[in-house]
């Protein structure tokens, strides 16, 4: 099974990242989030568990156990890396695109708009500062959209900022739909927006792996 897996510069147990193509073997019990070799079927699922910005396309084999409903990762007895990329800039771009998708839900300063749309690094600090001073106290959708921007323009870890920006962008879109059409619209808009995010990140990831080949 082909999956995705984020790491820092080492595996979670502190051992070095194995060479591409080398199989890792786990002989103990397979317990999701506890023991075994993990991988997620989609990079957005893998992002939820990321400890760093190194992204690996991996193959899982042997005995496997699913996690979540719907399934967001598997734990397996065997795993090997097929390809790796440093996804730091990719995740910053993904965060910006998520935040930009809900700009219509709050009155963002122009420098924020320009940073989210262009990604010019010289605007990052200005966008973060302007965004903080213009934090909306209005609707829930506006509040969530502000937070999506806050994490996209922040100086924190790329994987954490991307995950939080994506989450708050989802909240903003869903809250806006709920306000406009009632509670029944919330889950539908959340699902639609989540699928858009999954497509957005998958395309960025595919491009990155293609460039690195």
C-alpha cells in the first residue's frame, strides 16, 4: 500500500531516516499511534500527525491495522521509503492557499491579502502584524478566517501552521454556510471544503515529488 509519512530529521524513536528502498521491520504488536510503522493514505491525513516537514512517500507491507473512521492512517509491520522531499515551503504555500480561500469572510488588510496571494516572504511579518491588529470580533466565520491567516503568516513550524490554517479555514467556510442556510449546511460545506483542501495539497505534493525525481 502506497502512503505518506512526515518526519523530522529522524524517526520518532530517534533513529536515523533509513535510505530510500530499505525495508524497516517491526516485530512487536501493531497498535495505531503506539507501536508499529505508520503511513497515511493521503498527505492531508499524514499532516495531522506530522512531527516535522520531511515528507516521505512510503510503501506499507505485511500485517496492517487501520486507524480512524474514516481511516486516516495505517500501522504496519513493514515500511520502506520510496521518495522523500523537504516539504517546508510546500506547507507554507498550502497554508496560504487555505487562508486565501476564506478571505471573503473577514475584512483583511491589503498587506494580508497580498501575502496570502503572492507568498512574498518580505510581506510575511507585515501581514502577521497587520492581521493581529485587525483581528475581527465579528462572526464566527470571520474569527476562524482570521485564525487561518494567523497561522499561515506565522513564524512557527511549517507543518503546524499548515495544519492549523487548514483547520480554521474549514471552520470559517462551514460557519459561514451555517449562518446562511442553517445547521444542515454546516456538514455539507465542511465536507466540500475538506475535499478541496485534500485536492489542493495532493497537487502540491505530486508536483514536489515530480520535481525531485
